C-alpha cells in the first residue's frame, strides 16, 4: 500500500502501463496514481539514473520494472492485459511493441494525453513548429502572466504537462485559467484527441525525418494539431506554411512584412508590421511598437506577432502587451546574450539543433563572428546554413561527433574562413576567444546545428556548460 492507501499492482492485477522512466514518464505515472489508477512502469534500461528514478516511484507506491525489453514477450509475461498503455515521447510511435498493442486492441496514448484528460476543462494554448515554438511559448506565458492571468507554461519546455497537472491537482491548489503548452511532433502524433482552444504553428522545415520518415508525414502531424484547434494562428512568413495557405478554410495569419506583401501571396493578414508598428485587421489600426521586444532578428518579430495574436484573443490591452514585451528577459539557450568580454559579445544558441535554426541565428546577428558548431548531426539541407557562415563567420570551431562531417560540408560549400576542430566545448571556448581577437570579430556564437546527445543529455545541459565556460573567461 502507498502512504495514501493505494495498492501497488501485483503481477496479476491489471494496471495501466507507462513505458519509459524519464521525466515525462514519471510525471504520467504519478498523475495516473493520483487519479486512482493502478500503474506499472516498464523501463528497458537499468543504469544509475533509472535505478534512482525507480526507487523514488517505488517509495511512492508505484510499481516499476527495470531492465525490461519493450517487446511482446515482456507484455505476455505480465500475466494481465493492461487497460491502456501510456508512452513517453522518446519511444517511436511506430515501435514494434506499440504496433503489437494496437493489433491487440489495447489503447495506446502519449504521456501528454494524461495531462489533457486531467486538466479538463482548462483551455489549452498549443504551440508547435520546427523552430520558434520555445520562444513563442515563453512570450505567450510572459504576456499572460504580466496581465495577471494564471497561465503557466509546460509541455516540451520546463515542466512536463503531466507534472504541472499533478502539481495543480494537489489539495490546496486550483487548476489554472489557461495552460500554455509547447508541443513537439512526438507528443502530437501520440495524442490525437488533444484539441487546444488556440493553436499556433510557427515554422515548418525538415526535422526529425529519421523518426517520421518524410517531410509530408512530419507536416501532417503538425497540421493535425491546428485542425483540432478552435482558433488557428499561423506564420505567413514561413515558406512552407505560406505555400499551403489556400488549404486553410480559417486561420489568423501574422506577418512581419507589410500587409500588401502578404496579400500578393494570397493571404489576408490578421497582424502585420509597417514602419516598426504592429498593425491589425481590418482597418490597419496601430497596436504597439514592434521594437518593444529587444531580441534580435526578423524571426523574433514573427514570434512577437504570434504572441500578440494570442493576447488579443484573450482581451489583453495593446499598451499592456507592449510594456510586457519590453520586460521580456529572453529565452535561455536561444540567442541568449551571455556577456560582453574584452569587446566581444558571447551568444548561447544551444537550442539550434538543426541547420535551419542555426541559419536563423546567422541572419539575426551581424558579423564578423566566430561560430561554434557540432554535436550529433541530423538529416536536412545545409545550404542555407553554409551560406550564412560564408556571409557572417570569419572562423568556425567544430566540436563533437559531427566535426569531420561538418568540415567536409564547409570545404564542399566554398567556405573560405578559418576552420578549427576540437573535442568539446572545454577547448572550443578559449580557442574562440583567441580567434575573435585575431579576426576582429564582434561576437562568438554557439549555434551547433546538431543534437547534443553525443556529449550531453540535452541541449540545455550543453548551453549551461557553454555559459559556465564563458563566464569563467
């Protein structure tokens, strides 16, 4: 029995299965237990972190099996048929075990579904996109918080949605007025019943193709979330979204360009920017100063507009939103300005885990730069990124598993600046400081264009390490 009197499932007691013992899996297991569902967590690993997490859950009365292969044989060995299975985002949706579960008629859902069910009737603001979704999520949450609304952010950023639901469902707490939820393609594909009140789609470029198989499949997953949203806010400046504008029967388009340019593309914008003013349909009335957000880059004006569109939907006053935008501190690991040291500004863009995100950073900053890139390479088109390096980077420092591949890309792409290779950031940061002086660079930019998993648990850990090294200079 748990301290609260809930029995842990025995080997023969039907229990909801939670697959995966990471942060989201633990949150889902705890949330299900709080809702009086018997739970059994299966985890294929048996390392130190998994053992520590298992001990925590067992102390709370939640059963855990470590070192359990995710296979049909493991399912058969349970001695019961689970009423449903909850899947962590890190497990592929087409995993053979999940296909086997579906064939047996066992409901299979993603961990985000548990939070969706537990927080009814709270309206969700669901934010997705290849790039930009984290900045928009932080911006929306900041605007709503500054307006005095109880609207915490969760999902693919900070707290998992299940963790937040668990916290707000404890005695003495109350559910929030809104939830601001960043949603990855992994989470969306596993939660077909999730239907936000407001859906936002920032950008669409090739990413996670090793998981989803094709750009069309990846796009369809993102689109499904917006189609289930009551209010749909889309970025008219994204080429992929803009090219499919005619396929949307209803959407609120925003553009950082003048209104006429959107109209030439067949889009009637909801919000747009002219002469540094945010203007609104239908009459082009000025709302607020587009320079209120201090973050550099045209893409951040697009992010600003998406957040303002949400604020307008919730009845926020433009003057209040402008004041809130001026106080926005920025997003860790996304063009985060760390410090100026000896005449050189250092930026942490560790969240740039693909070529397109890294290209955005190169468009936002003015060279000459020293750029630090590397990690675990992804599939994608590197041409725009290479063009940005040719234009802005006086020197490139490559690190991690991708350094050989990236050096070949730079050579074949006609990059004529200095190229250096080091094992990791411990060597890259002092070398970058030397190169910045040698080439009279304005800034040093960590923008890896890679996943972090060759050397770090996630991009946050990589960015934190970079920040620490830079502050020690």
